[in-house]
């Protein structure tokens, strides 16, 4: 059974070769296979009658694969575009696609299609920034509360210290007033005594 399958596969492969190359022509075309397939045909396989390539090697295009890829393109039949992440814009090797001058920042690989993972660093910096902001805010709020408490205590202390002084000043004022009244009364009594003496003296004369 396995032998029969192998035979069928081999016959099928031979028929494909004959169909492609034309009556057994290998890497050639034309009458009596007198012409070689173009060099840049993929696998040197071409149409047995026209010699046109079925596909081109990397870096070439056209019916006979004789045209190099235009700037900014690469690969088989030049169907791929150079990466936009190339350091030199749209310039790469026409065969491999490797960027000329390397990759722009943040990208790597031959075709600059692999992003460099900077997310862990960015996340770390972001977390550090958040922690610093929260810490600074906490310090400011705590300092403000402490300053308010100290100010409140000092204000109460000064208020208690200032009240006796006011009472003392009031008492002093009252005492001063009383002293003035007493002195005035004494002076008045002495004047009355003097007047009485003068009246008596005048009466005696």
C-alpha cells in the first residue's frame, strides 16, 4: 500500500515538472530548451515557451526578474515595503529588508519591526512620581495642621495672659481715681479751715 502511494506521488511530481518546463526542460525554455531561464527567476524556473519567471528572487521584479526593487521596497517580486521605523526613511536592503542606518529609537530587529519594551521603566517612573506627589501632599497637609494647632494654642495662651493685665489696669485706674478724690477732699477741707480762720480774724478786728 505504501509502495503504491510512493509511485503515484513520484509520477505526479514528474508530470508537474514536464508541465512547467515543457517536455523535460530544466531551467531552460524555448525550442529544444536552448535558452536558460533568467538568473533571478526563483529556483531558475520559468515558462518553457516564453521564458517568463513564475516568481522572482528577493530584490527583483518584472517578467524576467531583471528589474531591481524600487527604493522603499524589498523581497520576492518587491511586494514588501521598507519599514517606516528605519532610521533612514524608506531605505532598506532590497533582498532582506534590513534597514539602512539601523532603527529609530524604540525599535529593533533586521526590519525594525520589533518594539523595544520600555513599559516596565515607564511604569516604574510613573509609580515613583505618584508616590512622590502623595508624600509631598501628606507632608504639606500634616505641616499645615500642626502649624494651625500651635497657633491656636499660642492664641489661647496669650489671651489668658492678657486678661489679668486688663483687670489690673482697670483696678489701677479705679485706685488712681479714688486717690484723686481723696486729695481733692483734703484740699477742700483745708481751704474751708483757712477761710474760717480768716473770718475769725476779720471778726476780731
